[in-house]
C-alpha cells in the first residue's frame, strides 16, 4: 500500500469489497460511501457498515471513511454515524450553514460541505460554510433537471479557480471534484498545486464503466497518475 501523502485522494461511491480493496491498495487516502436513494451508488447502512469495518481492518486505520448524504434527516444521520462510524460526513445537498452547524453538534463528526460551482461568483457561497464546517468540496453544478447533486461526470471551468483564495475558504482544506478521470487527473493535480486552498481531489464516475459500477483498472490508473502528479513539480 502506498504511503498516504498530504494531498488527499478520495475514491467515492464504493459499494463492494473489491472496490475498497482497489482504492486502498492503490493508495487512496479517503473512500466514500453514498447514502442517497436516487444515486446508482447508493448503499444500505448495513452493507456500508460491513465495508467500513473491512476498510479499517485492511488499511489499519490509515484511510478515512467518508459518508456522503444529501439533505438527510437526523434519524438517517444518526443511523449512519452509529453503525458506519465515518470519519467524515460529506453533506452534498442544500443544507444551510445553520443546519451544518446543528449536524456537527448532533453527530460530533468532522463535516465536509460540498458546493456546486460554475462561475467565480459561486465561491462566495463557501464563506458561510467555512465558519461551521471542517472541510469544503467544490463540484460542478448539476445539469438542469438532474436528480443527482454530484457524480454526473461534469467538470466546471477550472479557470475560475483563481478566485478560490485562502480568504474565501477561511483556510479550510478544499477538495476538487467534478468530471475527474484518468485522462485529466494529472492536469487537475498540477492545477490544485497552484492553488493553496485545494488540498485534494475526489473522483466517482470517472473510474466507472457504467453508473455505479467501479472498475479496478480505472481506479488503479487514476491513483497512479494522481500520486505521480502530486509527487512531481508543478508544470
């Protein structure tokens, strides 16, 4: 297993032990489990608890487990936190800053709030969350009519990242997501290195052969290229 670096690499939407094994053996620092019924990556709490336990044993605690929810109610959040025991709750819905604060107090869990962006002005939406969350994630805004807030395989215009300053994120670590693939991950990592606010990348659909079906070879290639880019000088 590759030693975890300071630059986080998250493989999200895992649903089998084979997926988890590929991510951990490839050197991912985070694995994501999705709890959203409309997603092809949705996983039941009981199955997620099994995968989380498997991941902890396999990685000996070196990989963080992220539970992705979308406007989940408190009962669902409590069930996830009690049974899965995630290291991080990723809130990927329309949660307000006040709700994020309440969820953090209720669950006593590290919170990562996801925000959809398409233009530089969207980064202003991070400011209220930077005061209540522990981490932030930026993703491409979903297409009109989409039932999925993320995992749509879309990128946003990376040129707008110049507006994402440490002041905007209040120094919180920010993950870059949205349409990442083995083909563009090297450029994405080098771009992230040029923006101090970005501390990691997150992939889901980019390592799938069809919605919700992860591919071992794509995961391995993605991780190899991401790690190689993170270890090389920015170009």
